[in-house]
C-alpha cells in the first residue's frame, strides 16, 4: 500500500464517515473502492460529457421512416404485437 493524503470538503468528509459507519469499513477502504471504480471505468461520466455525446449523436442515424416522430407509438405497438 502507498500512503497518501487528500483534502475533502466538510460535506464530503461527513458523508464518507457515515458511509464507512453504515458499511462497517474504514474511510480508506471506501476511498480505495471509489478510486478502483474510476480506474475500471465504472464511474459515470459527468453531465458535460454526456451532453457532448448526445449532441454528437444527433442526426447520426438515418431511417427510411419519414414520419417516425409523428407515429413512433404506432410503430412500437406494431413491433410488440408481432
């Protein structure tokens, strides 16, 4: 193990202590698990990243349906009834 020091806000420290108490593990273990989630890519991207991805996806898919926005419920009903 490598010993390191971090600074938390009061709110973060209080929340971390409560989680540690609830789960019966140390604050250090919670921090290690959180870091592992980030390293393994389990941490959800922030809202700005999600927004950029959504904007980039707009218009990237083509459909032969010219009335999809108006009749999407009809098409879904048709698919599920099959």
